[in-house]
């Protein structure tokens, strides 16, 4: 599972050949959430409100890269890292 980014204790990953809808996995301490790329809604798991807000801010900035990463991962291709939130 490639690590896409890491910032403020948050790790963002994406599985190869993962199920639809396009999404990414977010880990923060004992929390894990799956977040849809298109809507940025959590469809499984949970995150503290502040961590979720940072992830949404990061995902909005890097939405096109997330779409590209999903397409690459689905094909089993290398998924490049995405810049962290500063």
C-alpha cells in the first residue's frame, strides 16, 4: 500500500487494485478513515474533526493528483508521493 503523503501525524495511503469508489485511506493515531476522492466524504471509519479538516484541505489542493494516483494504483503502476500540507 503506497504512502501518498504524511503531515501533522496523518498518513495518507492508497491500496493497489482497491475497490470502488475511488478513495484513499487516512491514518491518525488509532483512527482510520476511508475518504472518497470525488466528494471527500468519509464512507468508512472516522477521524477527529481537526484531522479531518486538514485532510480535506490537503485533498482539495491535490485533487487531480489523487485522481491520477487512483488510476495508477488500479493499474498496479507506481504511485508517486504527493506533497504534504504545510
